[in-house]
C-alpha cells in the first residue's frame, strides 16, 4: 500500500542493467588494488617484464631471424598483449561471483552481471595498459607504425572474447569439481605459453607443426594480429573466423552449464572453492 509504484519499461530496465554492470565493473577493477593508478602500473610492469624476458630469450637463442620484418619489440608485444588479455580474462571470469556469493543477496545482482563485470574489468585494464605501453615506447624509444590499428585491436578483442568464453565454461564446472577445474585452468594457461604461437609465425611452420597449434583460437588471433600490425606479413594459415566461432560455441555451452549449475546451487559450495 505504501510502496512507491515504479513503471518499468524495456529502455529503463536496459539502462538500469547497464548502470549495474558499470558499478560492478568498477568494483571488479578496484578489487585487484585499492589505488587505481597503482593497479594500472602493476599491470604495465607485468607486461614490460614479460616482454623483456622474451626479448632476452629471443636474443640468447638467436631466434630473431624467425620474426617478421619490422620492429622486433612490437613483434613481441603483439603476442604478449593478446596472451595476457586471454589469460587474465579466463582467470577473472572463472573466479567471478556466483549465485552462492554474498553479493547475490542484493536483489538487482545476477550472475550475468558479475560475469560481464569481470570480463569488462579485464578489458579496461588491458586496453589502458596496451595504449600506455605503446605510447611510452613510441615517444621515449622509437616511433612505431601499425598498418591496421583497428584490425589489430579487433584481434585483442577476439582474444578477450575467447578467454571470457572459456572462463564462463570453467565457472560453470567449478562447483562440481573445483580442484580438477583449477588444474585444467593452470594447464591451459601454461600450455598457452607455447601453444599460443606468440614466439613464432604460422607461415614459418611445417604442416605437421601447424596441426599442433591450429586448434588453439588464441594462435589464430595472435597470427592475425601480426598480419594487421605489420605490412610485411600476410597470414596464410590462420583466420579470425575460427576463434569467433569457437568462442561463440564455448560461450553457449558455458552459459547453459552455468544455468544448470545455478539450479542446484548450494551455500556449502562456497567452502569448496
């Protein structure tokens, strides 16, 4: 009787959900570090250290000849950026809050919001880190030229999308077998250190070696990103359609699994994670 009546329509509901996702994304970003600037600096330092480690490895093993003609550090960064985006998306989404978490006690919150917030938080941090590192490298060290920046960033989005899709699948399976899912996630992340193809070009691989890597959607995304980044490289053995279709298929399976898991949600699962 004394409850205020609110008219809800499709547009107002949509804006309400978008606002909820925005605030949940901000919370997801701030979880890693209380200071937003320090969180960005730490993420940038991780990227720089990984680029430095691969630069030294390429130089020690005399593998620089296998790189594409052009800026060698840009060649390394084109693989590192996508690898980190993909891996961090998996970790963030797979550990997103589920229907048994405390945040779900608030009426507007849903698992779709927490999953979207975790994924968008990673995309925001990685994009900001990518732009900052490239800007500093261009200004302080040497000017760089990216042949097709839009296409190159689209491949960053592709690696983010496939990583988020895999994260949803792991999130749905985690309550049933938390230890096994954790091991699978670690194995996949470690395998991608090599299987992602960030250390070599698909055009230089033999047919036997290509068969070992072509299953990986991140391998296609990185190879296509280098095709968009360097004018001297034209990828023949990869395409952007494969990671898109694989990501959509995994996402649909993951969402169905998450819906099924939610039907059997139990507060006791929180102690098993």
